[in-house]
């Protein structure tokens, strides 16, 4: 059985950032982002859509520059980056050649064992890249990443477009991986399976939660509940009959919004399921443009779905 291991070495601190700030068109995207990631930690970066999570990763990997602040990787820390765009795949190659050409010094057995860990078994390794679904291509990119001589994986939405079996294969590989990880994801089950430290990012800063996903939810809930309780106490003494009627009206409106949001969530989930099934259909595997169109549409729908879930959670909290 193939075993994914990090390159040995690295200091106790794998990555540190201080007051990182970035904006576009004279508008700040985020500012004062500071963090510390220690060797071997599985860290997730969470936050609402548009807060700049992907941009922060691109700063850390050198694809763009920060407006202010600095960051530094630890000594003997070597990173690899997965950004789900799949720009580095050669459409005319087979799965086996795509990976083996990247790592010609590895044996065929080693390459095939690595591919098998990501569900490419038997004749699957001879499929051409242009005939793969979006989820299959993602798995090829992940194999190439994990075979790199690195000890720090930086990943942006690695489970996007993946079916359940593919997600489980990735989870198993990352659970076994003994290096450091920084991952952006909206997949709550995936986060809960792996996270041992979480940063929640907004436009002004990041907040660190030194625990797993359940700990993060508990602490976030306590903060939101405390704010809500304080607000209720502050206003309750001054509420008269007219104010009470207004509050009741707003409550009815929120309940209507909750129901509407739940219906929109159900529609989006069904649309994502339908698009994913179409993307995985072998009949469009050779149609690269359609495959990319579907991948982009699924990504957009996932973003919309995340926003709907955030809206639903906010309305639920306000309704308490």
C-alpha cells in the first residue's frame, strides 16, 4: 500500500504572517491578517465568500503581492500548491504518463500505487486526460502534488467537483500525511475530519481557534449567542406596545425569509447534483470546453450555496 509522507525537516514554525493587507481598485479586500502555523498542523482557513481567502493563498505562493505586511516560511519548509484550476495537465497524455513524466525517477510500481490510492486502478491509468471528468482531473492533480518533495501542502477547495468516494480517498491520504497543511474549504464534513486548528478570516483580521471543527463551531456559537443576548437585554427594557408589534412583524418576515432560503438551498443542491452527474458523464469527457464550463458553473453554484447557508444560519440566530 502506498504511503504519502512529507519531506523530512523544517523548523517548529512552518509559516508566519504579520499584518498582511491587500486591496484592489483602491478598496481593501482584507487587512491586518496575522497568523502562525506550526510544523505538522492541519490548518483550515474559513470565512465568507469574497473575504479574500484565495487571494491570501496566492500571496503566500508568490502569485500576487501584498500591499502591506509580510510572511515567512520556516527553515527547510518546502510547499506545494493546489488551486483546482487544473492548468498544468496535458490533455493528450494518459493518466500514467501525466504523473510519470513529472516524476521520471520513480518506478512505474510507485506511480501506479500512488494513483491507486486516488482510485485510478487497472486500465484507468491508461485513460487520456481529455476524457476524464472534472473530479478525475482533480485527483490527478492531487497525486502530482502529494508526490512532490514538499512538507507543506497549500490547497484551495480540493474537494470541489469530487464525488463521495473521491473525497474519502483524499481524506485518507491527508489523514496519513505527516506534513503541514493550510486548506481553504467550504466542505464541512471534510473540515471536521481533518482540522486541528482553524483561522476564521474577515475583512479586518483573522481569529484563531486552537481546536477541531466542533470546537470552532462551539466558540463561534458562544460569541454570537453572547452578542445576541446582550442585544436583547439592552433593548427589552425600552420596548413598548408599538415596538413589540414591530419586533413581531420582523420575526414573521425572518421566518418567511428562512423558508424561502431553505427552498433556494434545496434548488441549488439539486442543480449541483445534476451538473456533477453531467460532468462525470463519459460522453462529454472529450469536450474540454464543456467540461470546464460545467466545472466553473459547479464552482459558482457551490459559492452561491455557501452564501445561502450563511444567510440561513444568520437568520436562525436572529430568530432566537
